[in-house]
C-alpha cells in the first residue's frame, strides 16, 4: 500500500494534549500567583497552595502522556501509567468501534491492549484516520514478516 506513512510515526491526541497542557500551566500560574499575592497567608499555607498546583499540573501531564509510536520493528504503546513494546506480529487486530473511548489492540496472546494515544474525544475524524492508518500498517507489517514455519 503506497499511502502508508514513512516510519517511524507517532499517533497522539494532539488537541486533547494541548487542552490538558494549557489547563495545567494556567492552573499552576494562577494558583501560584494567588498564593504569592495574598498577604494573609503564612509561608506554610503558600507552600501548600503551590504544592497543590504542582500536583494538579503533574496529574494533567500524566493524562497528556499517551501516544502510539509505530516503527519498522513494531509498536510502542504509551498509556497514562504504562509503556508496552509490541512486535508487529503480536498485533492481530486494531479496533475503534463506535462509542469506544480509544483504540484497542487485539493481541496474539488473546488479550486486548488499550492504546490511549488514539482517542476520538475532541478530534473524532483524526482518531478514525489514525486508527485506519495503524490498522493498515499492522496488516502490511504482519504479512510482510517472513514465515517462521520450519519442518
């Protein structure tokens, strides 16, 4: 298939990521500014405000982390708190059904792995296109792999 992207390619929810990072920076700046401007706060209270803002920012950074990276040898799925490397042959099917919050990868071991890097939340058309591209890459790469049947 000639319309496949050049590898490596990274899929991530760009708009969702932008919203999360912008909100995180805004929360950090506003809460820190308020903590520093309120004269009636003690040093400990100011620190508490700033640490709370930093914690909220860290949570939003984690939520902005998901991505799917496809390269010549396979796929790396980075979710909120985990990272998993898969060979192309391990991916049996790429699914994004109506109503799914993100792509699911059906694997050769019978399990399913959520790939939060492709999610139709804010940019539904983009997510559908990304899922189709990943599906086409998985099909092309799994059939391009040499047969390993030896007698």
